[in-house]
């Protein structure tokens, strides 16, 4: 196997996983606890509102980093 294409395959797999998760979240009207964590802020301002999912973003980033690390370590063997 050519090692040049390994990062491209990893990115493609993560992209497909992200699209699948987004489709599931849209179909089931959200995933429990995602967007409702204590560090997620909703600011009401005149004429609209601003939603900042800080804790959810950090949690998903850690999860995707772990998945990427696991895929990378398994592909080296």
C-alpha cells in the first residue's frame, strides 16, 4: 500500500463519518446531550439570538481526535 494516500483516506473516512452523523442528527432531530451541555451558551439580543456551543465543540473535537488517533495507530500495524 502506498503511504502517500493514507492521510487522504483518513480524511475521506472522517468526512464520510461526519456526513453520516449529521444525517443521523437531522433525521432523529438531534442527539441527546449534544447542544445541551453546561458550557453551551445562548445569548438573546434584540432582533435575534446567538448560540455558542463551546462545550459541545470541545467534546466533539476530543472524540474525533481520539477516533483519528485510533485509526492512525491501527493502520500502522
